[in-house]
């Protein structure tokens, strides 16, 4: 898990030093991913929800648990993250999204 976060951080730093506009867009994407994808991946985020609201569904926690897990599915989606990162791309952008998803997906980021 730590290795994956280091890869993600290295990717972000590379993107952040490119230029100001790119830094703003990619910095926002990175901040959003780190803040909303608790634990750095869907599985960790889901476990956090289960620890907070209980792993079994009952009438008292069903809405909160479903909302939390749904938030994990959205926030930890690397395709969404890469699409946001691509918005800041200024050159050689045609394959940026595919390469981002491929590299991060193979590294296990977001899982």
C-alpha cells in the first residue's frame, strides 16, 4: 500500500511541476483523491466505512453505509482521477488518460 501511494505521489509531483495551470488542475485532482479516497484505495475505504457504520446492514445504518461505500467507489476510481489529471495536460495528451489508467491500475492504486 505504501509503495502504491509513493508511486501516486511521484506521479503527482511530476505533474505538479510542469506548469501553473497544470499544477492547479492536477493539484486539485490529487487533493480530492487523497482527501476522499480514505486509505488510498477502494478496499481500505470500504473497510473504513464498515468500521464506522458496521459491516452488516440494518435499518439504522443502511443509508449511511451505502452512501459511504458509494463515495468510495467514486472517489477511488482511477479512471476518474486520471480524467481529472488529463484536464491539466498541455502537450502529448492524446494517450495521457489511457497511460495513466494503465500505469496506476497495474500498480494497484485505487484497489
